[in-house]
C-alpha cells in the first residue's frame, strides 16, 4: 500500500505553486547553470592581511595567520584573475569552457565498464576517464543597458558524461544528439559520447526574459556542468529523479524584490526540438531570498507524458507526470553553509491500469569554506525508488554519504577528491544487490577529478 503522506505532499506542493507563484530570488548564470544558489558563501567581512598574504574569510573568523608561514594544513593562495582562452569580445559574446577528467573506483575490486553502477555519472570503474570537454558561446540579453535585447547560448561537449547529457528522452530513436556515442561495448553500454545540451535564444526587456530552444532544467540543486557542483559524483535524485534538459519556452520575471518567477511550456524531459511523443508539460516555479543568508526555491514539471507508437496501429498512452523539488540554502556564516533538498515525483495514468510509479528523496549538504583555496563538504542522501521504475533494481531505498574536498590552487583549476559510502535496502520483498556487478547491497567508492576552466 502506498503511504498516505505522499498524497498530502503532492497537494501541499500544488498549493504552494498556486499561491506563491509570484515570490523568488534573482536568477543568475554561473557556468551553464540557470539557477544561482550561492551554496558556499561567507559573511565574515573584510579579509585579514598577514604579512604578504591576504587570508580568506575563514581565517578572519579566528583561524589565525598561519597560512602565510606554511604552518596550516590547508595553506592559502592568491588566485588572481582567471585566465581565459577566448573571453568576451566587443559584441558581448563570451566563449569559454572547461576540461574535466579523473578516476573513480570501488573497494569491491570490480574492474568493468559499468562496475561502479548505479553511482550517477561515475559508472566506469577503476579507470581514468575524460568526463567533460566542454565549450560554450553565449551572449547575455542585457535589459539593463538596452530597453530590449536579444541573446543566445550554445553548449557542446564530449566525454564519459556525454551519454548522460544527450537528449536521451527519445529512447532508441536518433533525434537531436541522442546516440552520438563514440565508444559502446558489445553489450550496448555507452562509455563516451558527444552532446549539445543547450541551444537557445533569449529576449529580455524590463523585468522579463524569454528563453526558447533546448536548455537546462531549473529543477533541483545539482547540475550537469562540472564546475557548478561541489562533488564529482551526483545524487540519486539528480540522476534518476529529475530532468536534465528540456525543449520549449521558459519565461523569467524579476519584477518582485528578492524574487524570481519561472513559467513555460516544455516537451517533457531530456528532449530537444522534436516532440516525437507529443509530450506537453508545464515547467515553472519560484525562488525567493528569505533573508540575506537564506534562499528557498521550488520548481515543478507536470503534464501529459505523451504517447508511444508501438507499430501496427498500436498507440500506448504514457500517462501523466508530476515532479517537484524544494531547495533551501542557508549561509551559516564563517564559511559554513547548508543545503536541504526534497524531491517528489509520480507517473500516473499508466497503460493497462498499472500502478502509479512514485519516487522521492531528501538530500542534505554541509559545506565549509576553509580559505580561498580549500573547501570541505558532506552530502547525505536518501532516494526511494518505491516502484523500481527509476534506477532499475526493483523497489527500494538508496542511502549514500559522500565526503569530499575542493582544492582551487588557481582561479582556473579545481581538484575534487571524494569518498562515497552506499547502502541499498529493498522493499516489498526485493532482495536485489545493485553494487559490484550485482553481488552486494553496499559498497564504498573513492575518486577524484580535476577541472581546468578557460
């Protein structure tokens, strides 16, 4: 029997969306992410000067002046200005990107192309990988300088994250960048591929902006673009419970103080310009600065999940979908910050009277900015695939705790080591063992990546 609290949460989420659609924070762009959460922030005031070194906020809060002398384990560094390969030209067009590569392994000794499954985005086990070779071109529509302005953005990438970044919502059909794979195993496992995850136009005037094309979702906290995340691996909610991209039109309104509101039409999840199955969904939400240190964001995607042509005149109804995400970020001061996220999704009205598919989870993040070069973070997550329709190992809950560091020796380089502890608990009699090629219900993973931005 399904738990009654899920229906209550769905009703509450719809009430929030209906009554609060006009209250949120100003959206921004950091890298390729459409939502700015400011996850690692600090409010300690001016930096401390120690000899020839300028210490970070963390030092100003009582860490002392040990950085310059080298007595601190996490030494300070002077970032200076970031180096750019292309930068911004006289027409306001910015061209940039990054390279991301690393190594991710498991302590079960599994050395296969899918040996880290079901860890999101890091399933190639115990082998060095090029994760993202990314290039973008962007002209921001500037409504502050001009009464009306046009802009655009195009992103292209290649790497081990390519198959996860494509418009795979088309299934086996060759649409947009789906199936642009350059390395596929004999059993069909996609190892490397290319993608164009964003290609859209924007129009801005006053407090309004309209985006049309293929773009990243506004749902959730973590994103596809490597520099916009603290950890090299991803949460289950992001990979299995949320869309990555959409095709459609999205309006943004910033005319309310400390508030951003979104609303628009999309053709389902992870599709681009070809609405093959006739999906029609609403994408929207709001983000609001509750104070100088706290931001609340709610986003939803809901509507008709379309139909699939099975051939021979057999048309299958794919039902309807409702998925929403709540994200609360809080700057605790002195380099500490906290993030809480809750996701809930359901696919309804499935063919043949099938049971509705539910998935939901909670992620919590705690970050500490030690100084300008070093940050530490912990992510604790629970993801319940109640009907076994999202991850693929039957109904159950996935628990994961990830501990990691970010080292930024220069303004262009980020190194992200982490250790990840996982446990699966099956429900409704499910005794599946998802880890280590299907032999264990728990596993420990460790790895790192390095990101060079240009």
